[in-house]
């Protein structure tokens, strides 16, 4: 009986989704969709339309060639946990007619493995390593929508935005860094209706949890090996020759592959820089320099950087001296991170959290952006380049929430210091709250107080 009811429910969902596609094909309007479409699907279709994803384009875009893909996979922390994915998901999938895909935090597929027959079929829609399966590229799909929502989901048949994907169903779960909580990627199972069976989501969630635990164990092992090596180097008569140098290089590569380099700028006066698992606080000036260089990947000459760094008249001599000090700090952490000069340019992708917010907003994933956003960029800095970045990040986040934010997202945004006096966001939240919500009273009082204060000025 339960199976019959489940089949009837699944068939009903497909009918509503197909009806929605008929409306979509007629008007390209996803705001008048028929009832019966799941809320998360309707909202994802709305984001997909706003991001101008094309439901009639049969293939996902290929964004990395083989050489780029191999190099990127080698350096990505998810490469470390692939043996766990292989054992728990990929090997069983060969006999169950399923594909297992692992993608990065912006929806690019890095590995697609499993049933060989299904792999050949999936190539027709470019469900292959190196392709972009974010919502911005293909619309609603399990990998892209799981990343947009920040939680595990299942997408079945015609619920996909792209019509070429209607014969497929999939389950996906985001993969978060077990230590920092940062989003690292997504794990997906794709196939026919078995890919969205009731137990499949639990299976993928359990696999992600096991892989996270394995990543933490490997980090601890590398850290312990480094402590041991340093102890040997301090011991009298220790051999610190070529063999230790080689071991240090090997450990360095292992350490780097377990982490994503990052620069944390949001909600703090001094940035935190993480390289290869080592995290250090930076001085206020060094924080500003890296924030500016991180937002200008093409590089800046000394005059341009000076103009963006110092309010009023800045000295290039002072800037050059500051760059010497910054190079010394970075040299101790990771020599490859030392900026180039002429022009000044970062040599490593430091993944600034401010840049992650902008990337999420560009893909329509404002909920993830809000989770990452801990406050404005270096709030006390008066460096013109930092002020520009601060206004851009906070302004785009606010605009996205006002345009498409849920009431939960708006209320979460109002907890930020910069939203303390924001009447417009409070009014937007009031429009979305149910008439009898107990949260309305505090918002109404805030709006009345702020409007009264504004009138008194």
C-alpha cells in the first residue's frame, strides 16, 4: 500500500512539473506556475529564470579542459576523500545502474563515475567531469540546487529546469569543511527513479559524513607528522639533510591538498589568512593590501595600489616598505604565496570570503551568501579600495535579499550591525510575515521608532 501511495504521489509531482514546463514554454514566466509543484522546485525555477538558464539548451557548458581539470582536481581537498566515495558509492553503483558525481563549491563536476552504460548516456547532456551544473548554467538540478540551498535534496524527472534532463533523477548533498564549515563541494547520485528512493538521501548524507571524518583524520595525521619532524630537527645530532628536505616537501604538498587557502575579511578588523592548514592574523595594513589585490586579480602597479590603499595622498616609498614586510610574513607561511611585483599580483587563489559571497550572489544563491557573510569587509578600514569592496559586497547582498529573500533570510540579515537602522528591509519582512506572526510586533515597533527618529532630524 505504501509503495502504491508513493508511486501515485510521484506521478502527481511529475504531472504538475510537466504542466509547469508547458506554461514555461508558452510565456517564459515562472511566477504563475500551477499549484502542486514543490516549493523548492518553484523557487529554484524562479532563480533559474532570473539567472537566464535556458531550459531548451540540451547540454551543460564544459568549462574546464582535461589538463585544467586534472590540475584542479589534484589540488582540491575533495581529492583526498575520493577513496571513501569510491568505496561507499561508486563501487556499488556499477551494479545498481547509477552514476556518482562529485563537484566543487560552485557546481563544476570534478568526477563522474559509475555504471559505464549510464555514463555514455549522460554524455549527451554533458553530465561529465569539467562541466558546469550550477543553477546559473543549467537551472534546477540536484548538484546546483543543493549548493544553492545548502542542504541535501532530491530532484525527479520533469522537476529539472532543463528538458534534456527529464529522463533522469538525482540526489545531492553539499560537502562542508569538517573544521571551518566552509562549503567545499557537492556529492551527487544520478540515475533513474532509484536515484531518488527514500533511502538514497540517507546513504549520500552518511557517505558525506564518513568522508568529512576521514578528511579530519588525515589532517590530524599530517599535523602530527609535522610536529614529529620539527621535534627531530630540534634534537642534537638530528639529520636535517636532503632526506628531511624531501620529507618536508612531501608533507607540504599533503598539507596543502587537505585545505583550501582562504582570506577571511568579513566582520573583522584584521584579516585571517589560511595557507596549507596554517592560519595567522594579519596586521590591519596587510589585511587591506591582500583584500585589494584579491579583488584585482589582473594586478596593480605601485601607483594604482597606493591610490587604493591610502586615503588622501599616499607614498609609494611607504607602500614598497610595507610590501617587503608582507612578503616576509608570507614567505614563512608559503613561499608560493608571495605576491609578484610590476604589477603587484597574487600568485595563489586565496578564496577571500568576500569573493565567495559575490560568487554566490552571482549564481542566485543568496542563502549561502548570507551564511558566509559575517559582517562588512574590514569595517574600520578607510582604504579606498577596501571601502569600494565593502560597499559592493554589502550592497549586492542587500539588493538580492530585498528582491528575492525569504522572510527567514530577511530576519537573519536584520541581525547584522549594518542593518540596525534599515527600515526598508524591515518593511519587506513585514510584507512576507503572516498577519498573526508574533514577530510582527517587534518589527512594527522598530519601523515606527526609526521613522520617528528620521522625522526628528
